[in-house]
């Protein structure tokens, strides 16, 4: 920036007789702009089992340099509150499933799943594990973005196995977080409040929105017969539309 200012000063002093037009230079790089939030709290609430809260924040990549496409970053915050915390019962979280699929009428025509994280990792025997979520506007399909950009964050997965069931060909981002409820120590994610935070990126045609069908499932369990075995109960949400409509899209190039 100092060099640009210096050149302008030299030009003005040495060529003062010439008409000069100084144009503003946009030095701001690509960044994420928050678009909207889906606040699904509580999404599932059942006594004595527990509670599932979901908050989905959607961001649009700005200054992407592309006149043809937009990129939308979805950050999914899934909070499990087991019955032991919510209701003082002995129910613990056993697993959660988060499923996100591009709407069938837009998949492959207007919208594409181009990145997601995390992938499969097994930390069910580790007390201090974490996973890194690194999201990028992918090179595919139909050509690269005009800028390089990465959004990165981490979240903890102690005594949790992450099972990746995503599929680019099906435009699907899906994760299972499998807890070690029968063998983890007290105050672990299964018997305490826990938040998972996976994410994914949708590439959309300019002028189109981003259309996602989502569904969430949670299983809670508790020991019976003096802990000889566990009893489980599963609950699943209705289909939820995590959409960014075309009139909500901002000019990003």
C-alpha cells in the first residue's frame, strides 16, 4: 500500500500538467458474509431421554471474483443434552446423525456439494481428541473459483467416533457421531452437554440460491438390570429446509 501511494505522489509531482484520474483500489480479499441462521432449539425434546438443539449458520463467500457462481458455507452446530443433564435421569447420548442433501430439483443443475469436513475419525478411546474442519470453494464442477480461500476451525471429539457417510455423487453431506457411552468415564460427551460442528460448502449458479434438505436423528441409552445391558431410544426430526433463496443472495464478485 505504501508503494502505491508513493507512485501516485511521484506522478502528481512530475506530471502535474496532465489530467490524472485516481481510482480507488479494492485491496480487500475474499471473506465470508453471514447470510442467515436456522435456529432449531429445541429440535427434539423428550423426557427423560434428553434434548437435541441445532443451529445452522450460512455464510456467502464475498469478493470471489466469479461472475458465474456463488459459494455458500454451512456451519452446523449440533448440541446434545442427555437426560442426565436435562432431566436428572440416567439417560446418556449414544449417537447422532446429521444428514444434508441438495434439493433434487437443483442438484447437478443449480447447486453442487463441493466440500465438507470432517471425514471419518476414531477417537472413542481418546480423552483429548479433536478434528479440524477445513472448507474451501472447490475447483469442481465447471471450473475453479477466481480466488483461493479456506475457512478452518476445530471441535473436540473425546470418546467420539466420527463416521463420514457423505457422497459427492449424491450431493450428500452426512455424519454420525458415535459416543462411547458404555465405557467412557464420567463427565464425557455421552453424559454431558456436547456440541459437534461439521460443515459443508455449496456451489451455486449466479442468480440461484442454495437449497438443502436436512434431517437429524439422536439416540439415547441408559443401563438396565444393574448395568448388565443398555436400553436405547431413537428420535428423528422431520425434513428441514435449510435454504438460501435467490433474493437473499448478495453480489459477491
